[in-house]
């Protein structure tokens, strides 16, 4: 096969395909056809073993011309596969990169003849095994070039078509990997793909297995060879006895890597089989991963009864065992491996990725055991003299830290600007996802300035929450939901801040409002029974079972503690003490005093109900309230507060009656009663002579408005106010007549007083006193009866008696006379129908019956009308009624 591109020869069968023995050439200096320079080798299969010599023949050389020969090593490119387009020429093997010149017929030309042909050779050294080469011949005269390929070809690789994952070559497919169950198998060289340094032990091995080669298989699991967790254990299968390479494995030692957004635990496998003659190939036939509750499982315990041997496919058979992964879970499968993909021990050939979600994350399952078996496919897949080791990449255990600050939220606004840090608070990582601090949680305590941090965290903390242990007496205002750790970024996380607002209290003082004027400087501390103060938690407006409450102390002070921001704005009330009323602020409100502060000044003031009192006196002389008054000793008198302002005792008015000494009182009055009128129900047969109406005054909190006294005059049984009475009491006549009409007295003319226009109606010119003594009947009867009636009517018309009332009520009723005719005449005389005779009505009746000129009425004296004697008899009936004696007119 001839080709100018070596990659054409290296596509399918690796080195075994490099079987060309000759190539042609062109003349680069001319476009004219020239015989091609050709070079051939002496073995048809172009396959030479170390120690052999490659026979080389170049033809179509110009006679006596010289050729420069050189050999290059053909190496696989980045894809790790020889025979693909990215193959490269290197000069790293013995004899490569060292050109030599041979002249036709000259020294080094093995045929020794100038004949246009050169024969030479190249020795295959021991490091050429399983390698590929390209020989280049260059004509020094015209620059023509010829090449030929040769190899020390290995046998063809074994058949991997039955493998669940063929990882014998490195290419895009094997780098992406194969999914076998919930695991991903990938070609992966930790030195190349992770960038670690070369050399043995660059990854952290936890188990090595190395078979006896008879049979050519091996198996084993990691065990606690160093006795870290108990006894120093012994191999059970083909495990190595080195404690450095065989040890207990913690879940936290296994890195988490993210592939396509999925978190996996990473296990590395380094297969160390001899290269050449297909010795580098090996099969992985079993892989089982368990989580256990102990790191000291296996063989070698003392006593032997404590041994826990491993059974492939069944594990150790102990309590709490959890199977994470089994390669053969869905059937008997295997994975094809090629140990030549990595450069020596300490570098991985593949990695196995197990989903992190398959692992238990609790504290009881922190120990991981990996069992594997190799070489079970026989033939070229069986194990050789090398060892296989599983390990982890410690550099993939990326650690990070988290931090924040614990603040004291001064005003409860959930903002931290200007707030001070709060020390001594527990911050914890909730490892068991309980939401509360548990025994296995990681904890730290905030510094005096409130700062806190955790360092050295790894991917196992991904998704866990960070909380604070809320101190008693605080509420959280920031970080209530905690913070979620991003454990896959590997970057430190800050700003996980918490803030707390300290519970606060409210306080105030209960005052007595001495004057009822609301809160003022004259208020004094409450000195009565304790008063209940409460927060209206249920917003009912009344004290309920769930409301927080307290009572005032001896000085009226009170306080309630343990309030939170949720209480701000709630109403504060007092249970108003019986017998008092609120006069200041009726409802206080919970304010925010700042973290740990006290909302003070929530004061309440109350005015105690008061009473009114007085004494009922008898005015012995009828001269109004005076020193000669005595306590009322008659029937009890009703005293009432005119609540409906009617002026009379009504059903809703509060009332009482006087006691044996005339004293009375009414209690339970409030400020709303101040200014109301107080009356007495005047006893029958008496007259009020003192203050007629008292008024409720404010006596101060809990006091008594005293001195609301009433006085009454009891007139004598009385006598008729007859002409004889008036004639015998001319002094009283003069006084009363003068009070009615200034200047009139007992000597004033009867005709003047009665306003007669026809003076002939009355014989002579009698005075009022003379008229009272007129003798006989007829006009004289009318003269004396009307004079007496007039004087009594005049007294009735003047309101100069006690309390501004008339001294006399000159009234009539059906009882005045048993003669209906008399009552009828009185009704005619009473022109204003008030059943009381007025002076004008007496005058009008007299002038009417005497037919005086221009008499005011025309009811009497004419035919069919009452005459003089009728009118006189009517006046007699009025005069003969019993009235108080003359002493009443001395008032």
C-alpha cells in the first residue's frame, strides 16, 4: 500500500495495519514527470521485532546521488488512538530523530555500486516494541522525498463486543462514558484530565488487589488493614497487605463531581497490567458498593467469631447494610479495560461515577466498601502479574467555607444597617434535616461582634440548611428560613446573616383623677384596690381568657414583659374599677420601643363616683333659710335628681327620701351628672321658703357634694279671710294693699279702688276700711264682701312670698260651696278660668252687678242674671274658706 499520509494507514487495526513496503516520490523542483524516488523495506509485513534490522532499498536515485534517511516514531494524538488524523511524529525512541546520509556506490551503500539504487539499514531497538515508525528518504540533489511505514506490531486486541462498556480506547465516546445501571463508566486519566502531576501514588488508593495468576483472576474489597476502627484486619481474597493501600473508606473521602448537572461520587481505577502481546487488556467482572455502619468489617478479628466475611453479591450480611451499586444488578455484565491508557501506576485508566442520590447521608452509614473482581472473561481479558487499585482524587475534595453575622435588630425592621452584632448565639448546619439543632449537627458560636463561620466543608454539605438556635426572649427578623448551602460550586459563601429583635415590655401608671379634668398635674397615684391592665390579644375589646394581663401595685405602677414585634399596634385596656370612670386616655396602644426596650407612659386615670347630700329643714318663721330652722321631723320627703330635665319626678329619675333628721344622700354619681338639677317633692300643706332648686356640683374624685338643703314652711291650719279679718288687721291690710298698688292704704276710697265711673252706685264715699264694716244687706252686703275678696285677690296677685311665689292662693273649687249656683257664679266671675280670683275680676263683677257705666262685663244685675245678693254670697263663700292667718302676710 502506498500513501503520502500516514494517518491513512492507522485507522482500524492499530499498528497491525502498517504493512506498506514502498512509497513513491515527486520532484518538487520541476513539474515535468520524473521517475519517482522509491524506498522499500525487506519484510513484506513491515513488522520488525526489537533486535532485528530493517533492510532498506531506495531506487530511482540519480547515479552517484546521495539520500538523507531518518526514522520518526508515530504516536497517538489527543484522542489516544493510533491511526487517526491527530497522530503525531515524535523522536522519543532510540534511533529516531538521528538522520544519516548514504551516497549511491559510496560508503554506507550496501551494494557498493553506482547504479541508481541505494541499500542501507536501521536497527530496531528494545524500546520499539509495539510501536509504529515512518522512514523518510530525501534526495539531496532535487529534494524528492519517499516514505515507508513499518512497525513492531502487537497482536490484534481481544473482542470487546460483549462488554457493557468498552473502555479500551480513548476517544470522545469513551471519554463521555457509558451508563451501566445508575453508574457512569468513563475513560479518565487523572493526570491528563485533572491535571495532576505524574508519579506513583498521586491518587489516594483505598484497595489494591493482585491475583496469583493461577487462576488468572483476582478479586477483593477494601478493609481496615491499619486497624483505624478496630482490629488490624487481614485479606480475605486477593487484597494487598499494605495498610497504605488497603483501608476503610469514609463517604466524606469520596469527592462529588457534577456531570451534566447531576452530582456523582467519583471512584478511580488504575489497572496495572503488563503492556504488549495484549497483556494490557483486562475485564472488570464485578463491582459492588455498600454502605455500612462500621469501618472494621472483614476478616482477621480476634476472636474469629467476630469475623464478618464478604460474600460477593450479598455483602457482609450485617444489620444496617445498604447496597449502593451492583454492576450485575440487571444481569451478568462486564466492562472491557485497557491498562495502557495511563502512564504507569498512580494514574487512573477509568473512573466510575455513582449518583450521590444513591448514597444514604445519615451518620449511621458513613463507611463505604468497594468489592471488585477482574479477569473473569479469560483469554486476553484475564489478569496478569500487575495489580489493580481503586482510589479517590483528594484534589477533587474541594472544600469551602460559609460565614455570616448575627445582628441585634435594634428596631425590628429586618435591616441590619447600623445594627450591632450579637455574640454567644449558636449557628448550626442541619445535617439531619430536622429543622432543629440535633446531636450530629455542626455548630459554632457567634463572636462578640456577631460574626461566625464554618470552614473545610465539602460537597457532602450541598443542599443542607444553616440555622440559628434562637436565643430565649428573641424573635428572628432576618434569616428565618435559614440558608441553603451550595456545596457544588466550591466557592466560599458569605452574607448568611441572621438578625434578632429582643422581646420588650410595656409599662404605665394608674392614676386617680382628683378633679375629673382628665390627665393633669393634680392626679395622684392609685391607692385603692389593684386594677387589672391587659393587652387585648384577641381584639375583642374585653378581657378574655387568652389576653395577657397584670395588676397595678400599691403605687399604681404596672408592666407586662415578653412582647414581640407581633404585638406592636395592639390595644391596651384597663378593667375599669367599679364605682369609677375613665377620664384620661381610654385605650393605649403597644408601641415599638426598640429591641429589649420598654414602651412606657401607658397611663390610665380614673375619677371615682361621688355622692350628693343635704338636709331637709322646717322654716319655723317662714323667713327662708335662717338660724331658726330645725331638722324636718314630719313625714319623709322625696329628693330627686331631675335626670330627664322634666322639672318633675319621673320614672327614671334617681331619688331618695329624707331620714328621721331630715338628712338625705344619693351616691354613684359621675361627671356626667354635674350640673343636673336637684328637687324636692314639696310636701302637701307646705311652702318652700329656701332654695327651690339645687344643682349637682363636682366634689372631687370619690367626694360628696354636700349642703344641698331644702326648707319648707308649714302654715297654721288657717281661718277665713272675712271682712272682719281684714277690718281687725288694718296694718296687714295697709301692707298688702300697698304692695299691690303703691300708695294705697286702709283709707283709700272704695270707689277709687273699684274704679267706679258712676259714683252714685255706692252710698257716700267710704274708704276700703269703711266698706269692710258696712252694715245690712243689699249694696252694703256687696260692699263689705267684695272689699274683703278684693284684698285677698290683691295678695294673690303679688309674688312676694317664699320662693318668689304669692303669699296666698285665692282660689276656689267645688269644695268652696255646696251650692252649685254659687260655684256657677264664681266660674262666671273667673273670666280667665284659672279658678283663682284676681283683683280685676272682683272689680268687674261688682261694677257689672251695679250696672256701673262702662262696666267690664254684662253678666250680672239684669233680668235673669245673678243679682247683688248672689254676687255678695259668692264672695262670702270665697272669704269664708280657711286660709293661713295673718302671720303669713308678715313674710
